[in-house]
């Protein structure tokens, strides 16, 4: 199944603040995420429809709504779950 990707403005700003190599790596991982949720994906406990994608020490936090992935944050793992 293929998913549509939607990235919030806040997540876009967080992505722009990262170094170029890391941005590219996260971008590639988000593209593969759109195909059958491939990658290091885990459902967040006690959170309905919320997931994370691990990319090194960063986490791409997203909501799965039908056939749409809505990315709401891209943060370092130390700050991701605050």
C-alpha cells in the first residue's frame, strides 16, 4: 500500500534547521516510509495512531490517518517525546 505524505509547517522548519546530509537522509527515509510503512517504525505507546520513524538519533513523529502520513515533528531523540 502506498501512503500520501503530509508535513506540517513546524516539522518543515525543524527539518530546515538540520545539516544538509541529515536532511537528505531523513528525506530518503520518509520516501521509503510511504511504501508499506517501511523503515524502523514503531507505534507510540498510549497514543492513538501516533508512530515514530527512527533515523539515527532523530525521530520523525507522525500520525497515520487512513492512507495519509501526517508528519508533525522531527526532533532529536532526547527531545522527541517531551
